[in-house]
C-alpha cells in the first residue's frame, strides 16, 4: 500500500552534546490523520536537541479502506514499539498525542506508569457525547464509512491531509479501546499537560474532564486554546502548544 509522502514517520536523533539529547519525545497523531499533523511539533523539539519520534499508525496515510482492517490493538502496538525503540536510546521519554493520539499516549502511560516521564495531550479523546456511537457495533456491518472528520482547522488554507471518510470498523474498535482505558486512568501518575480548544468540532469537552479527574497524577494542568479548532497542532495556537510543551518537558526533566 502506497503511503502519502506527507504521512511518512519523522525521526530525529538528540543532540549528544547536551542533556536534552538524553531525553526523548514521542508524538502520536490522531484517528484518520497522519504524522503530517505532528511533524512541525516534532521538529520544534528536535531543534532544541531532543530525540524525537513521530510514528505512522497502521492503516493511516494510505487509504481509509485499509484503515478499516486495522484496530486499536494495532495502533497502541505501534506506539508501544516506537516507545521501546526511543527509550533504548535515551534516559527518559515524554509522550505527546493529538486526539486519539492522546488516548494512545494515556494507554502507554497506564501500561508503563514508571517509565513515561510526562504526557502532553492536545484535544485528547477517551469518550464522546455523540449518541450514534452506540450504534457502531451494528452500523459497521451495514455501511463501511461515514463522512470524514479531518481538517477541523480554523486557520485558512491549512490541510491536515487526513481521510475524507471515517472507517466504521476502525471507529468501533477505537471507542471500545477508550472504554477499557477510562477504567485504568488511575494507574497514570506522571505529570500531565492538556491543551484543549474552546471550540472543537470533533472531540467534546467530556474527554478532558474524564482524563483530569481520572489520573492519579498530582502535577496536572489544562490550557484553553482560544483561536484553534480540533487539529490545534496545525492551527493558530500551534506555537503556544510548541513552546508550552517544551517548557513543560524542560521543567519536569529538571525535577527528576
């Protein structure tokens, strides 16, 4: 299956001459998206000397039909693989995620509470108030897709390069993964920084509330984004996210 050129993974070695080079940052894109939505953020960390990994989740960056053959287990497995690869090269790893990528980051932190140094989540998803989601177990057998959710971006002329269709079998798997994750948020103890857009047409505010109330972390903070929609990493508040997350990593690293 051909991968879109903008969907290729992004990797950067850390600056071996600096302390930052011994810290890794793993960034996960969201559902039906690709590394294109995270590359600029990853490049910001790389420019500061951090080791960076932005993997491509299985079924993403190709076709929505292929994505319909993949599942939450495939995506979380790829994040696990990328984490282990990065952790083998550095002393500590921070994990960042957009939308479903935030859910995958939380999954990783719940599975490895003693190994994830910190989480930075942008419009993370672990739940939804949408009623039609309850019908997915049936709908996925009747129709293959719904209209896409990509490109919820306020900034004019910016493209996420995500799918124009939402694959329903994959979506059903994602929401089942969220259900399990919500029951295990209490296992997460690392510092957590959440960026949430005040106006988001994809993920509703319930997810951020559930996350912040559910984790056992004592160091949590939420920043409201006033000038971005869902894909905030490509939107008007991108620099605020980049700089705020870099400050967070610097602060938490110094406290270790």
